[in-house]
């Protein structure tokens, strides 16, 4: 059959453009293959074909790689295993699940509530889930330790419906869908949100693309734990349920190579190919299943297509000349969608009627029988065969492409309609038709009585169907989904690990990045604790001074190092190992963040805590992968995110796209992120120790949820002498966000200099200039966290708001600066909005200096002078405020501007050229 224009790109294309020099001989070869299949079956035919292809390659025949196969099931009917369950019982309670899921969403859409929900996704995917629940998904009590399941976000009503039949949820709980505060105690989150339902959901998935990415790295994390000898995860499987529309997200496909490169055969993607995204067809003119098949096969995955249900088997067996398969290959998805919105007669005329041969195939079938020709994703046997093949396949990850109908069984208003994703309620007629289709024992009167109070259905705990359902879950190790947080004990390191940080760097200059790396090295050396650290680095370890870890901790690679390293004779040689500790993702911040999430939640998913420490260019964290950090927060990840080479003027050689002036502001939007901008190594030591204790130490009477945080610490690449820890250090102030670093030693007009990170040395320099040149007394404060000071201030305001008449608590920053007189000049190497976060909590006149605008390439001194954040700018700003108060000469600010040539970027002197800029 000729290839029609517009469909050539959706076929395998093996013979397109090739002339047949001897059609008679070609027919004989094809007849021989058909005879082989008839007499010895498809398995033998597969071996012969593979042998021929292998021989052809050896003879340089040049047979192209087959990236797509015909639009039929990958597993032939004669190779399907026996279905081990009671299909009739499973079909029966699957109908109840679909009813309860739809009714739950429908009831949540009653006029006085109107919170919405999605009906159609689960209606179409119920079989895909139920085959897994009944036969594959292992629970936490299974000897393997259980599987990890990433449920498709929009299908959450189906998981709640199952939990209801299992006795885990009540009717009152179902009626609390999407009403998390108004129905507190009986509320269900809209989508899989572990933070909102911490004993139920394990993985957040509705931020499209992040689920696939995180599933890949979850599978890697399982192998990482296994290969490092921390837990046997060899029998665990990771399942990710995805939508075909979701696969257009770059994150959904962008990390497939890792799974293939590391042979993650513990990973299974199940893509629900209902051919529709949220507004219309995924590929109206093409074939999304064929596209995905080619993409995944090209990425090195094992591909299994489940296209047609068992009702098609007899038709395909009659298709001797391939006419039916040709039509299947050529029909675009837009037409397949239309067929499911029409009728059996329409399908007879418009699909089978495309050729005389196919029209004759169905002449003995009624329109109803044609309509009952199901898609493969709705057939228990076909899906079971695919899952079994996937879990038994070795050496590659597997993707199952299952063809379904969105809104399946919901009636003509829903099935295959473009608007079906947004449809949240059913009419009286829809409900009755759906009830009849599923054979639910609910009367017309029960529906007519109150449209928005249609009853849920539960046959009772003693019914044979519920007993069967629970027995299957017991055999597989318990309920799914379920999240547990009991984990192995963590022995935290003692004082010795932080000694070097307290000593400072002596006469040697060191950047805070180096100070942090030294702390990390000492933590990793701890015999009890060190093994739990999972350092995560994109392709910049040498920039951060972490190449020193390569020879000892080694880079994790499940295949080891099978090549002769070019730098093998060097002390800091690049060394890969199966037991390696460092997760080196390459130039891949998204993958690194996914690895962070998997490691940071291992305390819950595997009961074996890992402490991920992800070090990256600060510009490429919250700006580039902020959504992934939100997903990590939702999954309640614990760990440290290190924004290295921070600041807008500190990495000035790199220029605009590396100049971070705003990451603390972006970090402030995430409630699970504790942000610090430390200036010195000893500050970092206290912050890291406090973070580890909060995550895994003694937290007193605080709730367990207090532990579920990520510490974001900015560090810089500019070296200066790191001071030793002061004997009278205000540790409480350091950890809460501000402490007095160096009080003024001179009497005179008073001002307060507040600085963070790399700007603290600028403030110390400004303190000297103000005293020497202008007789001004300036106290210098180290602000370790503008963000945490703001949060504390807002909490104090909230307490006062809700307790009128009671004595209001003063914010911590207000308490710290209570006796500090004079105007405040606040500065950082970030935009003004960062220090401005605390302005409202201080009565003093307040001025902010910041690096607003775009970064650029230049010297540090010139950049700081340009943004007016250097030492001399602090001096001038303080003088201006003091002059307005009459405490210094009115001409002092102007004199200072001229004296220090403040408008000349070439006159700047703040900072040094050391470190890699």
C-alpha cells in the first residue's frame, strides 16, 4: 500500500524510497517468513530476523536501525503469559473504583464548594494502575523493601477511591477532597503532595516533567545505596506513570540517557497514551506512540507497545496481506480520537472502510462489536504481559506505551473529547449512563434526589471482592501508596569535625568556598557519619576545589572505570568506582537536583538517611532549577544546597549569566529553604552543624516536620584571610541571622553597618575609613541571614495581629539592634531587595546598597564601584544620613564623593583579584 503524504514520518520507513527490483522474489521471502510464524510462532521468527539483521550488518549491507515498528502490540498474542488473577473479580471492583473516583470529584464540584478536580485521566488509566496494584507494586513490608511508584498527578482520585475500598479512607475523607483547611482532619490534597499528606503520598508529580526526571534518579539512588553496601535494593522496581502530553516537557525526555547509560533495569516508565493533552490531541497529524517509541529506543531503552486489546487478535490473525496493519500505521492520532467520540458504525465506515479487504474483515461484526474493539491499555491481559516483560527485562530501563481513551466509560460527553480534561462534573444522564456501564447498584432515586450527592459504593469489608483486593496487597507487602519515616539511626559528628573552621586560615587567604569544602572533607572523614554524605556536583568540581575528593571518595559509576585515565599519575586523578561516593552529574543542574531529591528523601523511601550536599554555581540553582527545589520541598527532602561563586560582583570575569544578584530572594519564596549568606568559615561551621542537628539530631519538643528543611548556603570564590572564631561569639545571633561582629572603638557620631557574605570585609574597611577620615563611630554587624530575620519578624507581626491586647514579641533583629543608635547602612553582593527584607522591623533610618540590574564582566573593584556597594560607597551613604541629622558637616558627603572619586569606576579598590574570577 502506498505511503500517503503526511504519514511517511510515522512509519518505520524501511522501504520508503527504495525500488523493488524483483517483486516476485520479495513476495517469496515474505511468504517464507509468514510460514515460519505460522508453524513455529513469533518467538522463533524474532530470533531468525535478529540473526539476519546481525549477518547483514557484518556483510555491510547497511540495514538501518529500526526506530519504529508497526502500530501493533510489541508482545505477540502467542507469547502472552497466563493472567494469574481472577479477572472477573478484578474487573468488578475496578468498576467500583472508577465510580467512586468520578463521584468524589463530582461531589467536590457542588455549587457551594466548586473546588474542581479531574475525572477523565483516571477513568482512562484505571486498568494500568489496577494491574500494578493487584500483581506488581510491592509495599513497604515486602522482603525487597518495596517499590517506588510515581503516580500521575491528575489520576489521584483513583488512588483515593482505592484507599476507600481498602478501608484506609472514609466517605468523610473523600468529601474532603481539595478542602485541606475547611475539612482539616478529613482532607485530601488535589494531587500527590507528600508534605500535605505525609503518611500517604511519597512523590509529588503534578509539576509536569519533574516526575519522570526524579523517577530516573530515584532508580539511580537505589543502585547507589546498593553498590555502596548501605541497603540491598536489588529486587526493588521504580514505576513512573506519565501522560503522553507530559512527554513534551523537556525534562520528561532530557535525562533518558542516564537511565540507559547506567543500565537501570529497575526503572519502568508507563506512558498513558490517550492521545490527548489538556486542550486537544498531542499529535493530531502524527502518532505520539510511534514518536515516543523512536525517541526511547534511540535513547537506549527497551520499548513495549500496548496498542490493541484482545478483541483485535482475531482480526490481525486474518490480516494476511497487511491491509489492516497498513491502515493502523497510516491513521493519525487526530482520527483515532475522533473515532472514540463517534460510534461503531462511524468506525466501520471511516476506519475499516478504507480498503475492501478490511471492510470485509468486519462485515460479520455488529456496530456494537466494532465499538467494543478496545485499546490495549484497557485490557488486563495485555497490560499484565507488558508489566511482566518489563520487570523481567535485564540491562535496560523499559518504557511501556499503552494506548487508552481519556474519559473511558464516562459516556459520549467525555470520551475522547478535547475538553474532557477540564470537565469536572456529570449531568444526571451522564451519572446514570456511567452507573449502567459499570453496573453499580445505585438507584435512579439516589441520583435524582441530589445530583451532587450521588452515593459512593462500598460492598462491605466482608465481600469476596474486598477480601480478594486486600489479600493481593498483603501478598505484595502492604498498601501503596504509603510513606514511612522510621529510619536507621544517624550518629552525628562531634566537635573535631568543626575544629579547622574555628581556627581560621591564619595568614593564608581562603575563599568561603574553600572554607566550606574543608568542613565537608572533615565531615566525610568521620567514621560513623561520613558514609551518609552524598556530595553532588555538576561539571565544576575543580572550580569549587572539590577535585581533591576524586582519589579518595571517588566518583560513583555503576560500571566502575574501564579506561586508562589520562591523569592517572597525578595526585588528584579523576577516579570512578562502583562504590564511589560522589554523584557527578556532568553539565546537568536538573539531574543534579533530581539526585539531591532522591538522596535527601532516602530516610523515608529507604529508611537509610543520606545527607545530600549539592554544590553548584549559585546562578544555576534557584534561577534554573527552582521548580525542582519546590518538588524537593514537597517531598520533604533534607540536605544542603550550596550556592558557590555567589554574588553579582564576585565572579565578574564570567559576566552576566554567571552574576548572581538575586538567589536569596528566590530562595525566600520557598518555605522549606533556610537561607544563609555567611562571611567566614567559622560561621559556616556553626550553620552546617545546626542544620545536621535539625535534620537528624535532638530537636526537643519540636514536631517531626521541623526536620524537613533544606539549607541554602551562599559561598564565594574571593579569597581573604579567614579570621579565627571570636571567643565571645554570639552563636545564637549567628544562627538566627545577625550578631555584632566588631563594635566601634572610637567615640563620635554613630552609625551601624550591616553586611553579609563577601560584603562583611567591605564593611570592616568602611568602619576604618569612617573613623580615620571622618571621626565617625561605626559598629559592624554580620548578617548571616536576611531571609530568616524577615521570617522571624513576620511571625512576630502575625502573633501580635492575632493576640490584640497581649504584649507583642519583638522580632529578633529588633532585639539585637535595640541599643544600636544612628542610621543603618545595609549592604550585600546582592540586589537591594535582599537587605531590604528587614527594613520594617527597625526604627533606625535605613539605607540599602545593592547590586541591582544586570551583571557584566570587569574587575571586582570596578564592578563594586559601578553598583555603589564598595567600602567607599558605604562611607558616603553613612555620611549623607549623618549630615541630614546634623551630626557631621553638611559638606562631608560631597567632599567624600570627590575624595574617593566615587563616580569613577576605575577608582574602586574594594576586594582583590585573587581566586578564579
